């Protein structure tokens, strides 16, 4: 059974409960397209996409984020990191186009300092993965026939640029290198570091060995092996554990805490995968030694807690970081399925509590660090567990990951990292690993074997999920020195004679025999319910330690800031329950204040905190771009451009500053009937009751060519109030193409008074006032009734914004109705402005063809002209200030 509606393509189909994973596969592809295309449209050739501001992140142009920026090298990082994902997802044409872009646009000799670790796994790994895919497609005889190892040449160039970092007495690499100048001391901002993390130095072997075997140059593999040898020698001999940070010169452990998360994680991963890729038993022996200690000291199922390497029975911390989520997948590769199931289930339950895995969480499963940069490690372990067990439970886990990404991380320009999983607030980043890893593992989880362009069993995944062919293991002989060959021959002769003289049946079997093979999961778990029996106690333990928050009496999700409307009584009641109060300011905005002690429950107080943080995030996004004032110029008789009203801009719709003539459509008179009444006209709208963007959409759908929103806060004026910008509704507003301007109450009244005096008023919406002599040359329209007005909007109003004594311009059957739906020519009226929320307004104003009845005017024409003159001077002064 599926849901009837969905927010994203493929979402509804994906809700088949464990019946068919393929619609979820299609949704993965759609989500990848959304992320990748937005990177190409808004960010390329920058390294990464900033999805909230829809632009590229260029190092040096954006505020520094510290060590995070060391991954950026002005080499189109996301594109390179995504190459083999394109191939895996059957996007052959896009892959070929991406390879051509890399070859033509990317430079690797930039004078910039980068992380050796990040550049190796993302850029070098991406180039090698792309090269592997290009060879595969070329062998197919239909694609990439022009390819001549260009990506491999770039990979070799990059490898040579990284090699200077390994010029240390220990063989451990410096953590950073200058791509152009290498490691030359302070003048290149390198060579001064003394420490590096274990993972940074120990996550080199796969890429460097692959580069050596692809090119036939052993120097890369030799350096990577030397670094691994040094770390192994420096392990704590009693516990057989390694620390988190090591001195690259002396080999002393700087941080002696040991775990499987940040700082160490991929060191263990690469020991096991180096054995798989290269076939060297030495790597497996070392991994098995470390793994035994991990399971003895660090693993406390389902927890994985850091310990001190010298006192491994003492915990080093009471929290876990999200990077350890890769470990169940590594345990599957090792063949230790039971603890993998247990740890993965713990991680899944934490994910369900917070929608995403927090960057760090405590032993009672509460948030320690609230960020979540869209890390893929949990999806990786989910895929490997499903591959090992074929338990459809893991398809459900994957569907949850998809759903949460779409519900909470998806934004118009891609997917945004979570700044706080508790509040749902975003961070303006979409790291390259999101495209490189997340969509690979999710696609493989849901794909059928015939959906894959090649057999992934023939490849090993690097820590960045790049694909390296296992055939590289047979390319080792030319790289080995002669004495190594003799050693291997001796070993094989020894094994032959051992098995020849001793029957295998006489050998005593023990657990160590299984260290060299992967178990058959069907034999281990013949009962399909057995994995469920492992998961249930963990689910219960998580629920007991961190119960799922549900506010009593409120069986609905909490109010989100993007949905809030200040005039909605239900929303106001929800705010009251959350301890949030509204303070109405004199300028028409409202201020939100939260007092947690006034919330009806602790859960409601937490929801209130989340709501306030979301509101501040929305407000900060909408206030980033300050736009200059705009002009509403009355151009019809008798004004002819002499009256200019200062107007506030909208952050969406037509950009009037890019129009050379302004918006000046034809003026006509029609009866107020249905939406057709607004066609070819400018709609006059009252502030309040709905979003500004919603107003714009309504009048645009009705055929209006523009709109003016008048403030309902009596006495407000551009003379005394700061410029007001109409914000969007938190969603994509690219569909709004007409111009929309905002007038304060005083300026709006000038327009209304003009409407009371004259049967019709024509206005010009523009970025600044136009020259009256050239734009409005005729003083007497009777001489040529169309030469002046043929391109102007007509702006009329209905009587609900004028005096009550005036004749209603609505049809007879609609007169007296205040509901927008009862007046088809009038638009809906309530806008939402985060933090600066508007007060509820009254009615919108549409157009009419009948003249307004004469009534007593509250202002004389002299007073009006004085106000017009004053406003024109104010606008001219604002123009000067802007210049």
C-alpha cells in the first residue's frame, strides 16, 4: 500500500512496505540528479556547492572554516569525487561529459595548501575510480572510445605532488602539502606541523598502491607501506591498540585514546581492504590482531567506546562519534555478523530519535554534538548488512534514510547539512562525499543485479566509496624486488609440503582458522528470525534510555517555522504551548520570545527551542541580500510622473534593476468578474493573512503583470521606518516572475487618495523614477489617447479599501463578502515574514472598471501634493545614499 501524495518524485512509490525496492532505487536516482545538477548549475567549477545560497564555495572567497577547508584545492572537488558514481548509476553520457570537463578545466598546480588525507581519498581516489570506469566503458566498445588514460595521467601528476609530504624520518606524511611547492617550510605554509591523526597517515595504501599498479611505478605503494609499517611498530604492545594522534617525527602518541571513530577509523578499514585488494597476508594479520583487541576492550555491544591504549579497561569518554557508523560494514567484510547487527541497530534507533545520526551522542543515546554533515557511513553499513543477510529489514532502514534526507535536508538548490538535528536547522554546505558515497550505497541497496552496469564484486570500495578493480592484485610481480619473489616462492613450497604430508582431517580446528575466510551467513543464521532477536533488546534499551518524545495530547508533528502564520489561531495556540509569545512592534512586525518555563512540558519546550532556531535561520537567510529601494511612479493624468512613491523590494520575482524601461503595460477597463479581471493590470494588495510569495503567485495566475502591497500598520512611512524587503516563503520562488513592491501606510494612502479622485490611475513600477520629459511627453492625452498610455498598467481598487459610502466594484452577488474565495477578482491575503512577522491584514484589492464615487477626502489636494513632493525628495535622497 502506498501513500496517495508525495513531496518528491518517486517518494510515494518508495513507500511500498518491503515489497519492492526498485521504486526506491528510482528515487535515489532522482535525488542524485537534484544534488548533482544543482552543483553543476550553481557551483561548478567551484569545489563544493553552498545549497542554501545557491552558489559555489571557493576557498579564500568565503569565510574560513578552519581545517574543513583543507579539502578544497580549487580543483572542482565535487565533480572529480562524483565520477564513478555517475558510471554506477548508468549515467554514461553524463560521465563522459564530466570526464571531458575534468580534463579541460581542472588544474592541479594551484598554489594552495591542502590536506594530504582528504586530497588522497577524494581527488586521487576519484581520478582512479573514474579511470577504472572509463576503461570499463571503453572495453564495452560503445563509450569512451576516445579515452587514452588521461585521468590516470592526472592521478599520477597528483600523486607526485603529494609525495613531498612523505619526506619525514618516520615515513609518516605531513598532514598538509602545497600543490605547487610541496613541503618547504613556513613560506609555503607547510612543514611546520608535528602531529597527524592515525587515519590521516594510515589511509593511503589503497589509492597509492592502485596508482603504482596502474602506472608500473612502485614509489607510491612503497611510501604508503612504509607509513603503515611505522604505525604498526608504534602500537601499544600490551593492548595492541593505536592512539588517535601521533608525532610524525618521533612516533610518540600525542593522544592516547583509542576507538574506531574519528581519527582512527579508516586505518583499520584500509588494513583489511589492502589485504582484499593486494592479497598480502601481512595486512590481514595486522588487522586481525587489532580487531581482537577492539572486540576485547572497545566493543561493549552495542556500544563502541574509546579507551586508553595503556589502560584499555578504562573508558576515555562517555560518548561516541558518528564516524564509527562505518564499523558494522567493516565487520561484515571481516565476517563477524552478529556484533555488526547489534551496533547497526543501535545506530538506527539513534537515527530514528533524531532523524539523522548526530555528529556525537552519549552512551544513553542523547545528542552530544548536534551537527550532521550528511555523512554516508550509516548507509554504507546498511548496504553491507543487507548484502550479507538479505534481510528486508535493511531495505526499510534505507527507506528511512531516503525519507529523512528528502524531508529535512532537501532544499531548492540541493541538500543542506544539518546544523542541529534537534532543531532541523541547516548549514550552507553539501560536501563532495555526499555525492561520492551516499548515493552509491543507497543505489546499490535498492538496485537489482541487472540494473548495474557491471559486477561490483570485482571491485573494492575505498573509504570514499571509489571503485578500484580487484584485478590489480595480479599486477604485483613487476613491482616486487627479487628477494620478495624468493620469499613468496619459499612460502608456497612450504604450504605444498605441509598439506602433502599432513592430512587436513588431522589438523585441529580453532577459531583462528576462520580469520582467513568469510563465513556463510545462511549457515550462521538459518532462522530468519534470529537477526530480529538480536535487534529487539537493543531497540528496547535505546527506548528506555532515551524515550521517544511525544507531547501528551498532541498527536501531530511540532510546528515548523516555515509553516507558521501569525493570524492562524491554531498556530498561536501551539506557540503558547511551546512557551513562545508574540510581541507586536510599532512598525507592524512581531517579535518572538521564548520562555521555556512557560511551556506545557519539557518536550514542548524543546519544540519551542527548535522553532526559534528555525525562525532565526530563515530570517538570516532572507536578510543576507539587502536590496535598494524601488519606485512606484504615478504616470496618468494629471500626475504624469510627478508623483514618485518610495517602495520596498521583494526578494523574489522580476528584478526591476535589470529593466531599462520599467514595467509599463497597457491600461484598460473591465468589470470585476473572476480572475480575468486582473489580466493586464497591476493588483493592489493589503498586507496580511498570507505569504508575500503566495500573493504574488495568486495574482500572477490571474494574469496580473505586477502587484503593490500596502502596509496595514497605520502611520508607517518610508520617512521614518527602515526599508522593508518582502521575503519569500522558505521555498523555491523561481516560479514568481512578476514584480511585487511594498508601500508603507502613508505612501499607500497617497495612491488610494489618487484613486478616489480619478476614475483610473496608471503607475510605473521600476528601480528608480523615470525622466518625465522623455517618458511622459504629452500633457493632454486627448491629443493622442494611446501614445502615452499604451504600455502602462492600469491600477484600480475595490471599495473595501476606500470609504464605505463608495460604490462596491464587485458584482452584485459578491457584494458584502470578505472572503477571498467570494471575490474571484481579489487575491488571498496573509504573508509570513520570519522573525519580522506581519500582523494579520484585511482584504486584498483588485481592479474595477467603474469610477469611484466622489466622497469627502481626508486630505486636500494641496496636502497631497505636499506629501508627493516630500516623498519624491526622500526617494531622490535614498537614491543618492545608495550610490
